[in-house]
C-alpha cells in the first residue's frame, strides 16, 4: 500500500474512496459528508477517520495536508 493520504469531499457511502484506494492505494485522512445516512455508513466502515461534515463550516487551515482530494 502506498503512503498516499486521501481527503474525500461529498463522500456519500464511500464508493469513489474505495475505487481510488483499490487503484492507487493510500489511506483516508478525512471524509466530509453532512448527510445523516451517509455519515452513519462512513462511521461504521471508517470509525477512525474523522468526518468533517458541512464543507462550509470547515477551517481548512487546521487540517493536515493530503496528497489526493477526491469529490463525489
């Protein structure tokens, strides 16, 4: 597995995340989805990955940098 750190915007259930990790490797640094259903799925599959929630409320300067940003 590569050392890529991945950030995921509008993550949904995480399908794009799984595809990117399958092709390129890497690990999720954070996800961002405010939908309650998607958030429950993400918490179940990635309990150690923070969900930033509402993109408009995030202070992006406080996050550690990632190598790849994906958006669903």
